[in-house]
C-alpha cells in the first residue's frame, strides 16, 4: 500500500471515529495504532514509539503546561478572580470586545494549553448571552491564534527563519495577510454572534480601570514572566501565577487540593500522549518522507507539495512547529529561486498549508481542548469555523497572486 493511500485511510479512520463522537484522545491513539499496522511496524516498534512519546521532553513539557494551565483556570474561577475579571471588563468595554479580548490577550504568547486559560473567561463573559457552545469554541479558538503568523514570540517564526535561512522580518512581511484576514473574518463573521441587547453604556471612572488591572494581574504576571524572561518555562510561570492567587486570596491547603479535577487532568494527559504518539509513528514509519517522494515521483506541480506536505504533517500532529520542522527542510529546493534566495510566494504557500491544517485538525490542542471544555459538537464547530477559514484562504490566494505577478512585492 502506498504512503498516500495509507495516509488517506488513517485520516478517514480518524474522521470516522470523531464523527461518531468517540473521545478525541482515544480516536487519535487508535489512528496511531492503525498507521503503525499499515506501515508494518513490529509490536516492539509500536510499544517503543508509545514509550518514547510518553516520556519525551516535549510530551512531559506539554503535560505540565496543560495540567498547570487547567488548574490555574480552575483556581481563577474558585478564588473569585474570574468573576472579578468579567465584571471589570464589562464596566469598561462592550461584550463584543471583552469576550474575544480574553482570547486575544492569552493568545499574545505561545502558550500550549493556553486555550484552557482563556476558555473559562469566555464562558464566564458569555453567561448573560445566548452564545451556543460551538460559538464559544470558535471565539476562544479563532481569536487566540491571530498573532501566530507574525509574532516573533512564537518559536515557529524563529524555526522557519533558521530552516530556510531568512530574516524574521522576511517571514513577517510574507505572512502578515493571514493575521489581517483573521481579524477581519473575526469582526464580520464571529462578533455578530455576540448580542448586546441588554448592554447599557456607563461612565468609566479611574477606579474602573484600576479594578480591571487588579483583576487580570495574575494573567499579566504569567504573560510578563514568559515575555520578559524568554527562557522562563511556561509551566513555571503559571505556577508563579497560582502561588500569587493562593497568597492574595488566602486559600487553605484543603481547598487547594479540593479544586484539583483528577479525571479532567488524566483525560488531558492521555490526549497529549496520543498526539505525540501519532507524531512519533508518523516519523518512525517514514510516512512523511514517503508522501514527499510520491509527489516528486509523479511530477506533481510544486504548489501541491509546497502546500500539502506541511498540511499533512500539521493534520497528523496538530503542532505547527512539527509541520514546519519536518517539511521545510524537504521543501527548501522548491522554495528557492534560481539564484538561491527564497521565493516569498513559495514560503507563503507552505505556511498556508501549516495554518490550514492547524485550523481544522482535532489533533490541535487548542481546538480539541476548547471543544471538550465547552462540551460542543465538532460538526457544529466546523460549520461555523469553515466560513472564517474560507475567507482567509480567499485572501491568501489573492496575496499569492500578488507575490507571484506584481514586481512591487518581489
């Protein structure tokens, strides 16, 4: 069986399980097992991949971040900070601004599992609205990713620049239309979902701004630590935020333990292991290399491998840095012009493949965690999400044509 056919079977299997409401973590885990069987990995190799992916530094780091972020969010709610944040924002801003603002603020930094920090804020802020669960998912998911294509705080940009030997400014100048298009799509397609029928504008005082700052200080503390000290662990930064809340609110040790949701933490840990297990099997089985070689063998136009190789890896792993790290070295010859410099149109097509996959795949933590948190249906979420994605894709195609045919952008 060819690698392209194997890939199609695994993706179809994953989609089938999710369509019939199987647990996302279980669905991804079983898909990894199916891929292992189809690629004829031995039982020893399968267990070795599972063991390695479970104890790898990346997996452990992600588990620590998601566990700490989950507990941080629960602590914000139980300590009263969550209520204070929503109340202070509602005194200063309109609902159409402050509900997505929560995701924009948390999404300003590369924080795996950060969806679990912004999700409770979106949930609390939406309490007096008619927003459906899948609409809350899209608000939380969409607005927290608008910075990713252009922010140097995201390691993906540094990785891209390093792999293809260009500057960060070159990456940003090439990829900025995606961020702008996401903002526009959010304003036109998502914000109208937030009704303001009962909202009454009041006079804003200095004390209202102070109360707002005071309420979000635990979150600003976490963001500030990661922003100022770039090598500072995200999990450790969240732990500092947790200690701040415990100290300020004088939470007893008994209550600290009571807040822990063991079942939820186990579920998220298994989801994390499943995602990295699928990533490990995809690499060990040479699936990605085989798909690329199939593109070359059949002399498929460069657009297809440029877009679909990052797309496939992103779809399988749900991690943009993995999609970039695994595909860009293979695609570099297709990205370069005759005299060696990188063609911005080719780079943009490759990144568009990454962005599209990360925007739709259930292996993406932010999407799967948001759906789980809001108890939403994946199908309903996709219906709303695709409208925004199609708009960004339309803008992106226009930008590709401009990069290709307009001398001004060369």
